[in-house]
């Protein structure tokens, strides 16, 4: 029987990539309903082709709107709820934390509550084939130490290296520890604290009511259609505009970069094969220090545009308060149980990503609204530049 997906936040970065991924892999019998509030980060144009072709039903509204969410369950009877909808930018959570709890916590509760009302039978059992998937983040685990020197990162552990043996790279690590699904939650920013709260509520619906749920915790995604407040698209845009490239602190913080299509494949695997009540970590096995990303993006923009590399734009600015030092995911459980591995080496994914933004300057132009310019001016005022 055909499946109906309710994708909340489907006009944002990962959500819109996921919508395209599912639309491209399933025939028209598979229904995709997107619920998105179109905040500053949401862009319906990302999925315009799918909406116009009738492949996607688009509902403009909030996951906090109980009446609307109920009406969507009643009308479309979704099999899968994939909850991407969230406020997602750590820096914004520092300057304006309240909306992060409203959307990320209360919005998730509204969805859980509606799903329970529509998916639960009078005897307390659940309709077959239903699943609530909460898209969470590695940031709920807190911050790992960076035990290795910038100049001498080490090979990742043998067991993890085997997972990506078909990949054309030698992944490195900047520390001894990795996040596993057993790592205690220890969020440190208003963003990650709200995401961790939502995770605990999702698990409460599983334990209390038996709701079929999964949680995925992924590392930093990169790829097409990411809002340019996040590091990689911000760099590409600023290089093209000849603007400074703000590097927080000394640029030594480490993130584990996951190509967005690899993430979409993992989400599909969890929906189809994940055991109810389980958490799955999804990482790219692509640890990078921020400054190395900055240098790589500068070099690639120069290569693709045939211009001089703009290392002169690198601008060390005041560090983010409470800046988590290192994130690194051990995706071993997801690989062993679901057969998923992160196939995209960073060297390959970053080429595709830079090229996409250079080929889609109009997209960038359209998303950089007045609101974003105002945010940017406030966020980077310490650099004393426009
Ligand atoms: P994004 O900011 O690009 O998109 C968020 C989307 O949610 C936007 O389309 C926005 O309009 C929508 N939205 C916000 N509030 C809403 C509301 N009340 N009702 C309905 N829609 C609403 O985010 P993203 O990077 O695509 O992240 C998607 C999910 O993945 C989030 O839950 C985030 O916490 C998680 N995540 C992202 C990353 C990453 O690197 N981008 C890493 C780990 C986890
Ligand atoms: P970001 O893309 O905001 O993702 P997250 O905070 O969720 O990891 O930032 C990625 C890293 O890049 C993080 O260590 C902060 C750093 N960063 C900068 O150095 N300069 C910037 O202008 C931004 C946006 C981020």
C-alpha cells in the first residue's frame, strides 16, 4: 500500500532535500504532505517544482497550531511523520532563546499529541505501519574534547574506518571520544537544550503510550539549499561579495560534516527498518576544524571561478559564548542495524556543494532578505564592518 509522509519543516534545508529525495525514489502513489510555517529559514521555492507538479501537497502553517495539525491528520492520514520543523541556528538561540522552546519543544508536543489521537485505536493499540520520526541533533550530547593537535589529527578508529573503506578518503579524528546513542544528554545552548527536551518528550510518548517512534541524531549537514547563516553557505556567499569571513575564536572547533543526501538515505532507512523506541546516530565520519573548512571553501571558489583565492578575507571574530569544541558521531549502530553508511567523503561533497551555490546565485540572492541582512548586521557588529 502506498505511503503518506507528513514532512514538517519541508521547506527548510534538510526537509526540502528530503522531499526531493523521496519524490525522486518513489512513484506518484507515495504522497508527500509538507507543513511549514515559512519562517525566515523556510523557502517554498526549494520545493516549488514538486508543489507545481502535484507531487507535494503544501500546507502553510505552524506545528504549534493544534487545529491545523489535527485537520492534516484527518485529511491525509499520514503513515510517517518526519519532524524537521525547528528553529535551528545556535547563534539566534543565544540572542533570542524563547522561540526555540516554543517551536522545538511545544511544537513537537503538538505533533505527538495529534499523532496519538489519530493513530491510536480504542483498545490502546496503534495502527500498523505508523511511525513518528524526530529529527534531532548530535548537539544534545554536548561537547567533546579536542585531544589532538591541529597539525596532527589521527586516523579514526579501525572499526569506523572499515565502515567507509569503499570511500575515497582517509577520515581523521581530533579526539579520542565519539558520541554513541548511550552518551548522556548534556546540551549546552538554548538550541540544543530545546532539542534535547523534545527528544525526551518523544521517548515519553513511546514509554507511556507505546507510540512507534524513532529519534535520529545527526551531525552538521551540508549541501544545496542551506540558509546562508550557517557556516558553509555563508562563506561561499561572502567570498563572492568580497565580504569578511567571520571565524569564531581561533577556528579550531571541530564538526563532523554529513552530506545531506547521505542523511536523507539514513532517514529513509530508519523509517523503513528502525526498531520502534530506538535512537540512531547519523554522522558523516568527516571531522574538520572550522578554519580548514574556510580554507578549503576559499580554494574551491577560486578554482571554480578562475579567480585569486581570497584568504585575505579571513576575519577572526569574538567567539560564540559556550561554543562547543568538538562533535563527532559514531554511526556504528545505524550501520550495523540498518546497513547505512555515510558514503560521501568531505572532499567530494564540498565540491558538489560549492558548485551548486555558484551555479545558483539567484537562489542565494532570493533568500537573502532584508530580515537576514538585519540579523547579519547585529550578529557580526563586533567586526565593525557593514
Ligand atoms: P532550517 O532552519 O533550514 O529549516 C527549518 C524549517 O522549519 C524551515 O522551513 C522553517 O520555516 C520551518 N519551521 C520553523 N518553525 C516552524 C513551525 N513552528 N511550524 C512549521 N515549520 C516551522 O533547518 P534544517 O537545517 O533543515 O534542520 C532541520 C532539522 O534537522 C531541525 O530539526 C534541526 O534541529 C535538525 N538538524 C539540523 C542540522 C544541520 O546541520 N542543518 C544538524 C543536526 C540536526
Ligand atoms: P554553524 O553552521 O552555525 O553550525 P553549528 O553551530 O550548529 O555547529 O557553525 C558551524 C561551526 O562554524 C561552529 O563551530 C561555529 C562556526 N562558525 C564560525 O566560525 N563563523 C560563522 O560565521 C558561523 C555561522 C559559524
